[in-house]
C-alpha cells in the first residue's frame, strides 16, 4: 500500500518515484524537512522545502484515505452486506467524500422516519412502488394498514413508503454526486440580515443582502460571512435551481409508471431532496468552502509571518524601546548592540487621550528623554505602534532634533508584545520588571533581530494575517511551526547567543535539548567548536546530525563552524581548499572567492566523491562564511521627522513599510497614525491575482496618495507611478 501511495504522490506532483521514496524514507527515519532540503539534495533530487512538505502532506492525506477505505470495507463486511460491485466502487474511490457517499447506507444513524416505516412492515410497499406499474395502488396499500404500528389508513402507509423511498434516494452515491456537481456549478451563496449592527460598527454591512455565484466566492468573503453568521448578524444559504435537480432524479427513478404512482414518487423524490439531500450537501459544501478559505488564510498568514521573521536585522546599533501610553506613562528600555538590557525609565509626555497637551509635562519629559538618549548613546528609537504611538512619534521626532549625535526612529509593530510580556519566558528573563517594561525591551529587540525576538511570541498574536482566530488552530499551529522552523534554519543560529526559544526551532532540537544547550553554555562556558554539542545531555547522534549544520560558532577554533557546511562535509571542504591552494585564514577574501568561483564543480565533485549539489553549497559557504541571508533584504525604514494625516495630499509620493498582506491588497505604514491600503488593482499595472506575487511583509515600497478620508481615518494608496502613466 505504501508503494502505491508513493506512486500516486509522484504522479500528482510530477516527481520521480525515487525522489518521493527517498524523502518519505528519510522522514520516517527522523530527518527534518530543513535537513533534507539543505544536506540531502542528492537523495531528494534537489527538492526544496516546499516540495518536500508537499510530499509529506500528500502522504498523510492519502494514508488517511486508505485507512478510511479499509475501515469502511471492514464495517460493511461485518454487516455481511458487501457485494463485489460495492467493493469495486469503494476500491476505485479517490476521495474521502466518495468513500463516505458509498458508506452512507450502511452507516449507523439516529432513528429516522424511514426506520419507523420499516419497523411497521411497510418496506415491501416501498419496493412495490419503485418496481410496479399498476393502477390499484390504494388497494395494494390497504394490506399494510396496521393499527398496532400506528398505520391507521392507506395514506399513512403510502407516506411511510415515501419516507423509505426518500431515504434510499438520499443515500444513493450516484445521485448525491450529481446533485453536488449541479449545486457547485449553478448554486449561489445568499445571505440575509438577522440583526443590524450599530451604525458606527457595521463591519459586515456588505453582507446584509449578498449574492455571489458559488464558484466565484472569494476566500476572504467566506471567512467574513462565517464570522457574521456565528455572531448572529446574518443567515446564509445556497440557492440552486431545484426544478433541474428534481427533473434529474425523476428521469433516473420514474420509468413506465401510472399517473398515480408517478405522483407518489414525485412526492418522495421532492422530500428526499429537500429534507435530506439538500441540507446535507449544503453542509458539505459550506464545510468545503470553509476548509478552502481556511487553508488559503493559513497560507497567507504563514507567508506574512515568514517575511516578518526574515526582515533584515539592525546590527551594531544601541536601541531604545519606547512603549507608548497616556495616563500610565511611556515605558523606555535601552538595549546594547547585542540586545543586552542596559537601563529603563518611565516618562509622562502625554495626558489622557484627546486632552490638550500639557506643555509643562511635555517639556519635562522631553528633557528626560534627551538625557537618556545622550547618556546611553542611543542610535535608534523603536516606537511601538499601539496606543498613543503617533503622539509619541511627534515627541520622539522633536527630541532627536535636540541630540548632537544622529538619532533616528522607526515604528515597530508591537502586536503580541503584551502577550509575550505576561508570559513565563518574559517573567523568567525579567522577574522584577512590570509587564509594560518587558514590552519595551521586546519592542527594542524586535528592531535589532526580528527572528530572535518574535519566536518568543505566539505567532497567532502577531497580527499579520486575516481571521486567524477563526481558523482551525491545530492546522494553523502546524503551519506556523513549519514556517518558524524554515526561517530559523535558513538564517542559521549563533550557538553562543541564542535563547532556548530560538534554539528549539533548530532542526533536530526540542525544547528540552534547547534548554540543556543553554544550561551547558552557562555552566561550562561558550562553545568553541560544534563537536562540543555531543557533550550536551540528551543530545544524541541523530539530533547532532540534524542540528549541527544550522548552528554557528563565531570566532571559534574552526572557521568552518561559522558556515552552513555540515561537519560531515568538513573533509570535502578541506580537500577543496587544498586543491585551490587556499589557507583557512584566507577564507572569505576576494582572492579565495575568485579561486573558488573558477572551480570545475563536476570534475572536482567526481574526484572528491561528493554530489555536485553538495559541492556547490560548500563553495557558496566558503565564499561568504557567516553569511546572514537577511542581509540581502531591504533594511528597515528609519525616520527622523513626523507626518500627520492632514499633511497628506493627493499625488504625494511617500516611502512606506508593508505591514500586512491580505487577499485584496496590502496595508502600508507611511508614517501616519493609520496604515494606508494599496488595493489589489493598485499594486502594479496589469492583472494581479495574488498580492504576494508583488509585495511581502517588511518590504520598503514607494507609494502615491490616491485619496484621504480624514473623518473615517482611511488612506488609499497606489504603487503605480503616475509619472509613467
């Protein structure tokens, strides 16, 4: 069965069977996706992480189908109702839905009207109506009058027979499949209001009287109407041409019948469809739509989280984290170039929201703040984008003008900072801090190294998706775990500075081994070479194999330990260096890079007994040792002056940071209180199907102001240059 599944996967993904087989085998043996993608390219046929995960996901889904197929066959066989034709149909089914349709007549169910009719002995009448072509229906039905079973007259007998026929129709897999197809092709999603929201909170106003063709409903619309329905604001239904469906059933069921039997069967058909098939298929299709929309939203959320984690770090800068607030004061925390906490303070530049500025409080706070900037030699101020952020931005912009050295600021997305600040992780690190003070430290560190800080936070609290709290939490969690694993292992982690939260996302490591690494580091001292990992308690050979290549040691005994060359390939790397006449101290120099780029990869790979893909990776690592792939990404946008919504004018060109990407566009921070929306149609010239094809979270983009609605606090932007129109 496993070979059959692997063959199906290879066909579905247009891959070689050997690629799929090798991937599945290595995964079963404990290899992680990042490890296979980076260090087993010869075995996988150079598959990337996306393809490897597709193989594993498809394998899991197909195994689920096979397990269900076997369970259904076993259950029907126990009932002694399996026929050769039914067995053939079950074995030929390719989806769970097909298997469930075939299993439906044999499935245990609550007592139905058809069951009651059968218990009353009416099943022969139902079979007679389906097969006979007689005129004496009432006369034949009189035989089934049974007062003991509450069948008191002919009409009750015929009604019972109709219940049996209706259930048989509803459980017919062929009929269900065709009706499902018709509903999908011709159906419409229709919503109606159940209650009207408050005037200032009409979030779902667009869905009060909403009609869309089933096939054309967008994923974000599905999630929106689901939420509105859950809140009791709207009702939802699927409308379809019932006449067409009833005619289809009649043609299949009614053949060579008398007018009286035709009328009875039409009643049974209508009841079978309206009472049994239609609600069931509507539930199925609603579930299918929700699953589709959820999978898409999880992909969108995962993609946004990945780009958020992979934003370029701000290295070598002393950063002050600024957590804005009104009445309780703004919490400040200074961290040095390595992220180590230096000092904290509270200032009170703002009175309560919407109150007039208190000049005395403002000036006093300004003086305090300038002193803190100068005393700590702060390079950058990281301002959280929550409550009072834009008032704080004005305050900071005024303060940095009064500092002799150059100080700039950036607005940092603080979503999830409060969740982190109240967590055990934050309490353990800063037990004597108030929650807001921990938040200020987190905001500062987010700017310095987004990846290292954001892994401490539940990704669902980061706020860069859509409807994430409505999504299936298990699937969302699995996706986010995979995204974090990918990001962490692509970047590579400094073994001597990484936190347990960062380490536990490294290939092969668990939360327990991550803690053990930090404990060993604290007790024994800094790691000087990768091989010392073997001394860490509970970190066995398999974990070492999976993790070693992703863990780096800066300034250690072996320069190769600061590359993503795996220790298993050190011999190859050293032989390569010898052939190129490069000594260790020359690694990373222009001369070494020139020599390495001139290598005949195929010839040297054959000579050294290594795959060309592995050798190419070794060469790339030796050319740029210690390389952080995030360094190639756009740096964070730093500002020194403030912009207000009232300053915006139509056509104004601005530079902004993409904060969120959703189905219908992207939200861009242009330095005012509200992020502006670049609609899908304004991302670039021509048709754009997916915003992620154009922008990603963290991108620095040029935008032009299309429209400003100060009253509603809405800004419409475009990324299409008017100068080129």
